[in-house]
C-alpha cells in the first residue's frame, strides 16, 4: 500500500513538472517554426495541457484497465468545471466573455455529451475514430472562424510561455523530447500505483481514476487557475477550462478507444459518472449563459458539487 502511494503521488508530481515543460517546449518550438499564434494557442497549448490526461488514460487502457482511463476523463471533466473553477472563483469573480459563450461553451458541452453517449455500452475503435474526426472538425472550425480574435486572446498566454529570450531549435527539441518521455514514465507510475491502491482498498479502478488520478492530472490547471485568480488575470480562465474538457472528451476519449477498446467493468461509473459529469457541465453552462460571470457563491456550490459527486460514486 505504501509503495503504491509512493508510485501514485511521485508519479503525479513528476507528471505535473514534465507536462509543464512539455507545454513550454512545444510552444517555444512552434514559435521557432513560425507557426501561427492562433494554432499555437488553440492546438499546441490545448493538446499540451491535456497531455497528462491523455497519456495516463492511454497507458491505463493499453494495460487492460479501461476503468482508470474512463474514470480519469470523467473525473477530470468534473474537476475542471467544478473544483478548479470553484476554487478560482472563491478568490475572484470570473467574467465570461461573449466569444466564450458563443463558441467554447457549446463546443465543450457538445463534446462532453458526445463522449458520455458513446461511452454507454462498449467503447469501440470506430467510436474512437468518430471522436477524433469530431475533434479535427471542431479545431478546423475554431481556427477558421476566429483567427483574428484568437491572435489577440492567446498572445499574452504565448508570450508568458515563450519568455523574453528568443527560443532556439535544438534546446527546445531536447526539452520537449525529455519532457514527453517524463510524462510517459510518470503516467506508468500513476497507473501502476492506482491499480495497487484500488486492489488494497477494494475500490474500483473507475473510482480511483475519478478521484486520485483525475485530481492529480488536473492539478496543473488548479494551481494555474488559483494563481491567475490571485493576480486577477482571469480573462482566459474559463475558456481554457472549457477547452480542456473538449480535448479530454474528444482527444483523450478517442485515444483510449483506439488503444484499448472494450466494455468498462465499472457500470456505475459508466452510467452514474456520465450523468454526474453531464449534470455539472450543463449546470455550470447555464450559470455562465444567464449571469455572464461565475461569482464566489456559484464557486462555493461548484466545489460542493465536486465533493457530492465523489460521495455519490463512493456510495454506489
């Protein structure tokens, strides 16, 4: 049990550091290659910040533990829009931009609904391919419809990742390669530890994926969101979290279906986990649309909602 905890916690800590360096290296390498800022912000950063969920879930699915992979996706989606957003809004009220309401909210909600629907029953490679095709289509729409606007919105975020010094190719290739290797190794440690903890405590892999693994892979978003709220730099916060849920549902969901298709053993996770995920996502979307901001009171209820989801799944 102690060894499994060390594996999981150490793996999650390593995952946080490695994924952060992977995002930084990928962005700086994209800048060296003169990739358009809109693509860097929408695609490179999006995939990079979802790297922990993707690699952990893919490793779990390939290791015949689809429950941990599915639990990680469902748990990360719930944590992003309840725990992470809720903790940030306890420090500062978060406004929702019109562009976010018009584009990110419906895309994120639609992606979550699609993943939840395809999850019912056996998750096949064909369904994984459908998720990937939808992801490519959505990215194409975002890039085509909002090129000018995205340049303005992601410019500051890219500048923070690039830094003041101009990046060069070889160091960033080394950084990105080593960081990606670190992410893969860390993911293996997390999955191995999670499997051991589930066996020792007689818990399902899905529940461990929903709680320990999902919170761990969402930790970078949590720390970033809280730090942004403390500095009152929250313009991109909700858009980033909604984008993360879109990548989790489509990219990570597609990845686990392609590498480890099958029927999750934890039926409660598939049914009730999906119901809770959709309920939290829809409730938060309604708040964003009707109030145009997420205030401290709503943030408090979002954190309570996350704890309630954990309690409900544990009781099943």
